[in-house]
């Protein structure tokens, strides 16, 4: 092939396209011609026409919004009445009434707004306030419907929720379809209406509500896709309308110019008529024939131009001999200029997309070589801005030389971008239809199946060929189903939609529940064209519901009744016991040391242990009315018609014996015990809640006794529990209201015979009971956790008071504060001490913290770590009550302490030859050998003091020196 032929082939492949429908018409030939016109007034007229067309486009979009929203407003009005009708008996009446009234008023306001828009003049409708008011009303409607979905629609049973949410969904569907002409209008309704409910329901933590949340998110996504597609189609239609208006304007302008030219030509002819009279007479006949031929040619040209414009075709004529292409409307398609001739080497020539170039060249070569009768190809053409359009070229060789070489080729070119885009959308819709996991079917008005997807075939068991063309009613499995289909027809005819449950039969005879939704599709004239159905299998959902129903009443781990079922059965048992005067016993079982086993063995081994205990429990109380697991390691057994107390005690002892038998978990043999509390009806109470509470009290008492025992409830336990609860509340109030005080007991330095330190001791000045010693409320504070706040108060007050004595010039004594093990377990205790010292200004070496042996040995590593951090601050440390615990020299060496306090139990009966004196001497010697100091507590006699002084005890503390006194009296001791 020669280079000239190659260039000719490539030149023939060039193409053109019109500007996209939604473009700004900057390449439009009408606007180009107006800009090229030297007349400024004509350019201004073209610009005004373009702006007027854009205003008409906005007005048309607003008109479509108002017209399309009427159905949604009607459904919204119906929904505002449906909610009160369904929820009035069990829903929040005030919220329901307010919401229904507000919704109804909003619908009436929007309907009035729609009527006002319809009555407005065309000039008034062009104002943008109508569009803004519609957006604001859509936001208000979306918020109202979203509130109903979150706060009102979820009351009642599942079917009721379905009805309410379905009514809301119908409003959203109709409203979002109506708002599809404007994405902002769609977002104003859908985002505040669907996005908050979907987020709230998905984050609720309840499976059923999360299911509704997922459905809301799916509906929002689906409606967004529909609105996006509708918006694209409507925008393209409006843009095409704008394009046609500008084209008409340009044609009218050309017509005016032609009329003006014809007038000027007529005047010239009139002026020269006399001079050319004879010539006209001589050639009159010829002129008439020329005029007739010219008129016919103009008429033919006009018809051809109109035909080309109507068909949106551009003609091209390829002169292969001169490498030139003559074209028409190529500037309209490609915007390459207004010349009607384009050389193949012109850089403005549009290029074929690289992916389509080889295919286009091959088709062209086949036709030029005579292998095909015509040339027809579709391809993408690249525009100057880098975008591409789809072009369809058709042509034929009209002239060839003697050797068969093509000399001339004529054809047409058409922009098929829009049709190609629509075809892609149809293909995408078909793909979505086929790939949907839910069964989908399209029927004609007579309910004959026209199309089904694969999910529908899988659901029914029938093949696509067996379903297409069949009537849905003929596929009904029973007479009841056929009667139900008759009711469905009536509902579709009346309401246009239906949804509900159907019992269907698969091809293999299997019966299954089916959830179906049907909706009628109308054409623009209101005639029914199709019925669309969505079907899904409810079998899995039913299984999930059954599972949830089981978990609602039974414990998943052990299979025993759970707390809710226990309450129901215990209440029923109490009712039967009251009617029959038969006794009722409630056993409350709690495993001992289960928390320790759970932390050491892990949750999986602990679960196996609980299953084994529940099995032994069921075996022991095989005739019990109810055996339930409350939570963790707590179980309850309800026994009706029990015998004597001895028989109940025997049953409990038998249960304790069986529980304490070894349990093999993996390679470990575990032995566990339990604490059991028993309450009786009618001896203790006649109410189910009281019986359960009393059994729990008895169980707690059994735990206090050391566990592995059974205790019956007595009034004394209840009184003690009530007193403890009352005292706990009073202590909590005392901490908040400042009823606590700090007393100080001095410590005497034996060597210097002076006060060297003071121990801070808390007192409670009760408003009614007066001053309460710590022995009455410290254990309760330890048990309830109030010891943390109480200990922080004592620490702050003691440091503040010691610093105040320094500032007053009395003495720089060391203040000693007792600590609780719960304070040590706090992760911020060292930071708290540092903060208190900084706030009060007390030097760190003037603070001493006391810990008991049992506290240190409870968590040795943690205690050592905290002790070292405190020592790093400069704080002094002391071991309190030394000798009462597991006193060990190895432990004493590991703790970085400064003082060791001998417990008062060794000092109280101290004599020269007794056993206690030997222990005290040994402790003093051992502590001194570690280069620590010894403090003796409880020194009450001079003989005790003399003994301690004789054996080099460093400090003494007790009533012999002073009782604990308020800070004012202690200050007198320092003077």
C-alpha cells in the first residue's frame, strides 16, 4: 500500500460529535456564528436567548418537582393517619399526636405550596424561591419521616413494625422518585430521612433493629442509584431542549438575514431594471428558467438541510485524488471550525480512539478493496479536550478507476453517544436484575411472567423456560394460595402495591414461606403496563427467629433457663403456691473462687466447668420445677411442694457433695465448692422478687462463713443487710458532706524522749450518733470501695495539717497514714501522693505510709513496685501489724521499708519471761539487723515502756503516751 493510500484511509476514519447535552455550548455553531458576527446587538440577543433557555430549564425542573411530589404528599398524609391508628393503644400518645399533627400540617402546607406554584404566572415561576422553598420543605419532610422511623415505627411486634416501616418506605420511594429530577431535592429528602435511622438502628446493638438499619441503608442506596439515573435522563432531556431552542433561534436569525439580503437584491434589480430592460427581454426566457431551477435547487437544499438536521447526520465526501474531505455539520459534531473542507493532514482533524483505530482501519480497508458492499462502523472519537464521543460512520465508494482503485467515497456520520449510553445503562440494569440475591419477576397486566432472574428460579426450583409465559396464579400450590392471589390483584388495583407473606411450594414439593412485594408500573398515560415482584425465602429468617426465641428464654452455654424465663416461672410458681397452700423453696447457688479459676484457666475452660456444674445441678434436682443460670457462676433452683427443712438441707448437702467432686478439664483436675442460700414461701415471703433477694442474702452469708455450705434465710440476715445498706448510704453522704475528721496519735522517740511522729486516724462525726470509731465503718468502706475516697481524704488532710504545724513553728513532725490494698491496686496512687505533696507543700520525708503484711503479700510484685516508686519520691514506708501475718525475713528484705510496727497483741501481755516478750525481743533484733527502725503499738503501762526501752525499741505509741486527739489538742502536745 502506498503512503498516499495510507493517509487517505486514516483521513477517512476521522469523525465528529455534537457537544454533550449538559455542556455549556461553548462550541455550539449558533453561538460561534453569533460571536463571529460583527453586530454587537446580535451577539447580545444570542446571549440573552441562551440565558432565557437556561431559566426555562430551571423552571421546568421546578415544575416537575412540584407535579411529581403530589403522590408522595398523599402517601405522607395517609402515613400520618396510619401511625395513630396502629400505635394509639400502645405507643406514646403525646409524641404520636404531636408527630401526626405536625406531619399532617406539613403535608397541607406543601399542597398549598404546590397549588400556589401552579397558579403563579410563568414569570413568577422562574423565580428561584420556588426551588428553595421546595428544598426546605423536603428537608422538613425527611426529618419528620426519619423521626417516625426511629422513635415511633419500632413499637410492637415485627408485623406491626413492618407495616409502619413499609408505609414510611412507600413515602420515601414516591418522594425520592419525584425528586429524582434534582439531586439536591433528592438529597434534601433522602439524607435526613434515611441516613440517621440507618445509623441509629445499625448502632443499636439489637439484631432486629440492626436488620432494619441494614434495610434502611439498602433502600437509601437503591433510591440514590434510581435518582441518579433519573437525574441524568431528565438533565439530558432538558439540555436537548435548550439545544433545540438555540438552534431555532439561530435559524430565525439566518432567515432574517436572508430576507434582508433578498430585499437589498430586489432594490438593486429595481434600480437597474431600466438599464437592463432590453437584456431582460432578450434573455427573459432563459432568466425564467434559471429562476425556476434556482428555486427548485434552494428548495431541494433546504429539504436536505432539514432532513440532515432532523436526523442529526453529518455528510462527508472523500476526494481521494486530492486527499480532501468535504463535509457538512462537522463543526456541529466536533467543533473544528466552519470550513466545509478539511485536509487529511489538518491538525484539527479528530482522532479515532487508540483502542478502536485498528478495527476502524480494517473495516475501511475491506470496503476499499471491494470485500464489502458498504462501510459501516462504530467507534470512539477523541475531542480536543481529551474526552471522547461515540460515532457511527456509514458510507460507500461511488467512483473507481479502471484498475478498481477507489477515487471517491460518500457517507454519513452520526453521534450515537446518547444511545450508546442508554444501551450501557440497560445492560447494567439487566446485570443488576440478574445478579440480585432476591428473586425478581416482571409481569404483564394479566400477571403472566415476562422476565425472571436466576434468584427467582433458584427459589422456586423451576427453570427460566418453565416460568416465562406462565401465569402466577396457575403456579399457586393450593386453593388458598389462589384465593390469596385474588386478594393481591384487588389490592394492586386499588393501592398500586402489595406486600405480605405467601406459602409456596417448590418444584420438588417442598413448602416454604415466602415474603413478596409487588408494585404496579404505569405509563405516562396512567395505564398499567407491568407488575414488578420481589420475593425472598423466609425459611432462614424463621430459623433465626426460632434461635432468638430460644436465646430469649434459655442460657446458650448451659441450656438452662435464663433470668427472664426464671422470673416468669418463679412468678407462676408463687401463684400456684398461693392457690394450693403448698410450700416453695428457692435455692441460690454461687460457685466459690470461680473468678480465680476463670482468670487462671481462661474462659473456654471456665465454660466447660460451668457446663459440668449445670449437669450435676440438673442431676441432683431432677424433679425441680425450674433450674436457671442467672449470670456468670450464679444458679437458681425452684422446688415446688418441698418437704421438711431437713429434706431441703439434705438436698443442698447432696448438691455440695456432687459439686465438690473433682472435675477433669484438659489435663487438670479441678475441685470447686459452692455457697447456697435458701428462701422459703410462705415462711419468708410470698413474692417472687423477695424470695430471690432473700435467697441471695442467705448465699452471701454462706460465703462470709467460708463457703461450701448451705444457709437458710432468716430475718436477722435481712436486718443486717438493711443496716449495712443504710450505713453505706450514710457513709457515702458523710464523705460528700465533710462529716469525717482526722485525729492524731503521737509516737514517742525513745532515744530523744520526744514526739517524732503522729499516726493519722479517721473518725466519723455522725449527726445523730456522734463520734463513731473506725472499727464500725472501715470494713464496710473496704467492702463497698468507699475506702478509696476515704483514704484520699485522710491523706490530703494529714499532709495539710502537718504542713500547717510546720508553718506555725510548732514542729516538723512526720505524719503516718494507713493505706488500703484497694488504693495500691489503683494505677494512679503514686501520682496521687506526688500531687498531694505538691499541693500541700509538705516535704516528702515528713510523710509515712503504713501497709499491713497481708496487703503486701496479696500482690508482692505490685507492692514492691509501688513501694520503690514511693521511696524514690522520698516518702517513708512502714509495715503495720508485724507478726500477725506470715512474717518472713525474706519478704522483709525485699520491701524497701523504713519502719516495722509490732502489733499491739504482742505488747498487751508483755512481761520479762513470757512468750510474747521473747517474740518482741526477736522482732526487735531481726529488724535492727536489717538496719530498720522498730515501732511498738498499744503501749499502755510503764512496765511495757521500760521493757521496750531496755531492748532498744526506737519508737512507742499507745494510751500511755496519748490517745488519738483532734489536731487542736495535738498541737498543745507539741508546745
